[in-house]
């Protein structure tokens, strides 16, 4: 299987080389599909996951060089889709990583993080007159959503209560990307605003999954106040809208807490 997969990927590499020479995005798309098919049918997990990372990197390189955007979307779907294929079919053997002593969860998060980094780098590096801010936002958002959903499934499937940690860390990463985008694309850029909105979403999700009752209501109220203050210091539509939303969530959390306390008192 390893030899067959390597031959198929080599053939896909030749087609990709011809596509690069002929400037054909359609031919490059066929090469990417063939390469991902070759990795998906291979029973060796490490071969599949590493092949997906290499293929994702190759498509990002073509995206930056040729300013092709259809191909990266295809590779994005194929990379995460191939990962889902191995999870759904239950073929997940760690025999290919005996020296690394990686747990099942660590292996999943490691490869998901590699995929996310590859496509996030592409969202930053691609540039040109045909690359609109909307396309960049959609591409990065799909990448972020795919990573977080699959990482959340990997964490919760282990039966531990660490989803809030994933949301917190990812929210801080999104905040860092937002600050980086301000430098790369300008202070009022759409990608920067999108990453800021996603940062606030994931940070709020971390609070919602970590705290309950009065504690959650108080923390959300503090968050709302901080966002309102930040919106006055740094004018931003995202910050201006996030403050009231956090206030509404704080109010709802307080109402739920009071309702539960009243129900418990009545039952007592």
C-alpha cells in the first residue's frame, strides 16, 4: 500500500508540475484530487496525515505563486475531509509513532494544528489584485471553523472537560492574528475585523463552557463593560457590537441563575 500510494502521489506531482508550467488551475485541481485520493485509500495513518500536510503546503505555494483561489478551497476541503474519513472509518493506529509516545488525542491535535497553520499562512501570504478581502475572510473562517470543530470533537471524545481550554487558547490565537492583520492589511481591514470577531466569540465560548450560575453572569457583565470601554478607546464595529451582546448574555445568565435558585428554593 505504501508503494502504491507513493506512485499515485508521484503521478499527481507530475500532473501538478505540468499544471504549473501550463498555468492551468483545472489541471492542478485534478492533481490535487488524485493525490488526496491516493493518501485516503492508504491504510497507513502516518502516510495519510503527513501526505495531507505536504499536499496542503503545495497548494498554498501554488496559491501564493499563481494567485489561484479555487485550488486552495479544494485542498482545504480535501485535507480536513481526509482527516474525517480516517476518524469515521475508525482506522487510527499509532504504530507509526512508536518513538514519539504520542497519545491518540495528542496525535489528532498535532496534525490538526499543522493543517490549520498551513492554510492560515496561505491566507496571510496570498496577495494580488484578484484576491479580495472577502475571499480571504471566507477562506480563513472555513479553516478556523474546521479546525475548532474537529479539535473540539477530539477533546470531548476523550471524556474530559477541557473544551473551554481549547476555546480559550484558540480565542487568544485569533486575537493575535487580528493584531497581526492590522499590521499586514491595515487597521480597518476586513480580515482583521473578522479575526477579532472570532477571537471574541471563542473567548466568550470559553466562559460559557467553564462557568455557570451567578459566576457566569458576573464574568459576562465584566466582559461587556470591558468591551464597551475598548470600543470607546479603539473605534471598531466589532467591539461596538460585542459589548451589548455580552451584556445580553450576562442578563440571560443572571435570569437563568435566579430561576434555578427559585426552583431549588420552592422544591426545598
